[in-house]
C-alpha cells in the first residue's frame, strides 16, 4: 500500500523533468533518457497497483484487473521511448493552445 503514493510522486517528478527538458530544448539524447525514466516510472506505478491488491483470495474481478494491468505493463515495455517523448510533446503543444 505504501509504495503506490511514492511511485506516483516519482512519476510526477520524472514527467516534470522531461517537460522541463522539452522547454529548455535539451539534446535528443537527454530527452530520450528522460523518456525512458518516465516509461519506467509508469511501469512501476502499474506494478504497485498490482501489489496493493490483497493476494490471499483473488476474486474474478481482481484477476481481470490484474490481467488488464499486466497487459498495460507489457504494452508500455513494447513502446519505444520515442513514442513516450512524442506523447509529452503533443500534450505540451495542446496545453499551450488551450491557454
């Protein structure tokens, strides 16, 4: 239970770092490294959600939820860091247009 808030904070910090690097026009190498860190943090959040579930007697809905979360983890692992970077660039561009 305790890991979930910490993993969310880690994800927030790593996402904020990547956004800052995007606004500073950092090198592509730094951006890709930061994107990998964001991707890893997203995976950690999903793993923490699985770990927060009671494991004594899993109900069918819990099993389905775990299967869905495992699927999301595998999808994140398969996604190249360039796509994570593109997502955040797009999000920043749309946020600028909204303001």
